[in-house]
């Protein structure tokens, strides 16, 4: 059988061309290409939850942190308060210092007077009034009363004074001396009473001004945040506390001193009453002695 070489070659070339055409025209079932941005997002989403994050810088130690200023403290009031607040604070400071000064000095005077009252008991053991006066300390209220009584008994002169009975004259002199001692003991009590009654209202004035400043700060800022009203509210609280702190010791000190003065004055009045009788007895004895000499 004779093979046609030319026809066979043509059929082979046709088959090859058909195969290449099929390879070119048949679509590939591959995944659609993904944009670069979507790929990055997918990679980020697909990252494992326990991925190691980059190290974060450690926070500053607590010791290096900036100290927070107390907006409610006394330092904030002194630095941030206006002239009204500082003036009110100065007034209450003066009232407090004056109250404590009077309270301490008056307690010292009362202790001295109590000791002098014990020493005055030696007066009655003296042979004469002059000797008894010499035995009392200088500056003692008991010596002052005794000297007044002795002076009144020996200087009962004058046209008008002679019309007064000697008994009444000596009694009046002793009573004046006792009143002066009592007045000396009561010095400063009026100041304590004034501070005790007015200090709360002075502190209340500072409180009202602090609230006013807080309302002003709220109105100016348009919001009632704590940082806007911390200073004025702290000022109001401090003024209230200081007003009470000034008034309470003044009231307690006033009542304490009045009670102690009462007990001290009882001893002074008892000494004056006994001295009155002693002075009159001495005068009467001298008068009787003079009469006896004249008769003799």
C-alpha cells in the first residue's frame, strides 16, 4: 500500500493547530486576582490574635510624676484668693491670736491670785495692820486693798468727808479697791465674747464669697466642671472651718475665765470684809486709848 506523504503531513499540522487553538481559547479556572490593598487587609485580619506586639515604653515611675496641687488647701487660698478672701482670713487670724493671748494671760493671773490668796492668810497673824501689809507681796491685790483701807482710816479729813461716818468711809474705800481688782480680772473678757459671737459670721462671709466666685467661674466657662470650681469651693470650706475654729475656743475660754473669776473674787471679798472689821476695831481701840490718856 502506498502512503501519501503529503496528505499525512497536512493532517498532522492540522491536528497540531487544533490543539494549540484549544489551549488558547479554553479559560483557566484559576482564582481571580486580588487587589494589593485587599491583600494587605486580609493579611492583617488573618494575623493571629496572640501575635507579639512591639514593646511599649514603660510608664514613668510614680516618684517622677508631677505632684498634684491641692485646690482645696490653704496654699491655694493664699495664692489664688482675692483681696476680700485674704482680708477676711487676716481678720480671723487676728481674732484667734488675740483670743489665745487673753486666755493664756488671764489663766496665769488667776493662778497668781490663788497663790496670793493663800499667802494673805498670814496677814491676820501680824501684830498690826502695818506689819501685815509689809508681809504681803508688792503688786498683790490683797496688799492693794489693805493699803487702801489703812489710808482711808487715817485720812478722813475735809469739810465734806467729815460728814461721812468713818465706818461708811472705810467700807466705801475697801469696796472701791475690790471693784478695781474685779475690773482688772475682767479685762479682755469683752474681746472673747465679741470674737465668740462674731467669728462664725465672719467665716460665713468668706463662705458666701467663695460660693460667689464658684458661680462666677461656672458662668464664665459655661460648664460646671470640677477644675473650674475647685478653688472657690475650697475657699468656702476653709473659711467656714476657720470661723468655727476661732469662735469655739473664744466661747469656751470666756466661760472658763468667768467661772474662775467668780471663785477668785469670793476670796477677795471675804478678805475685804474681814479687813473692814479689823480696821474699824483698830481705829476704835486707838480712839479709846486717846480718850483714856486725856482723862488720865
